[in-house]
C-alpha cells in the first residue's frame, strides 16, 4: 500500500507541529517539510512492527545427518 504524503512550508509546520505529529500517526501519512520551496525534511509514522532479522530463519532448516563428522568421500589430490 502506497503511503500518502503532503508537503508544507517550514513556518506552517512549526506553528502546528504537535497537531501534525498526531495526524501523521492517526492517518498514517507523511509530511514533507520545505524551505523556500526545497524539501529539507520528512515526518513519517513509525512502523508498527519493527523488522527483527535476528532469528528470522529459525525453524526453516532441517539437519538430517551429522554435520561435523568426516565425509565418506575420498578426495583426490590436485596437482
């Protein structure tokens, strides 16, 4: 889902900052803040479920044999 955003001048943002922060949270929109028509900052809502990569693959791999024992295959020496 594409996130909606609006753009506004820094002076307007400064005057209504706390109200706009509530609106960003409630409506899940972003606000691009400009100075002299140039974008300088963006206020975005916090993601509700942060991505945690630690342990994300747990339970996806099955070990069927001993992974530390020597192999039963003889390797030929390369010259």
